[in-house]
C-alpha cells in the first residue's frame, strides 16, 4: 500500500513512504514499535506494479483536495474512474 500511496506524491515519494517500508518490511529494521519489522517481506515485482498504479492516480488521496466523506456516497467504480485507479 505504501508504494501505491507514495507514487501519488510527486515530491519525495521514495523518502516519505517507500524507504521506511523497505527498511522495516524487508531489512528487518524496526523504525517504530507499531509497525514492527520483518525480513524478506518485500516482493520486488509487486512493488513496481503498485508504483505504476500509484503514478496513474489523478488525485493524491492524502492531499487536502480529497474528500473521503463526499466520495463514500458514490459507487466505487465511479470513484475509481475519477481518481484514476485501475484494477
């Protein structure tokens, strides 16, 4: 998920989202107690698939223009089309 959300951000996507995940889920370096840490959980192929999907996004779901509560009133396929999320 973090790879997908990172690619939505056009500035510092790698340092803000991806590197912490690589450290904690692949290298086993615990950055905080909540996230924990494991080794070898990163699937490089799926990492780049998620990155490509995130780059296609038309909306940054962490940005101030995204209104989650307004979106829940609409059919999921309508939202997916509007934000650029493809299956």
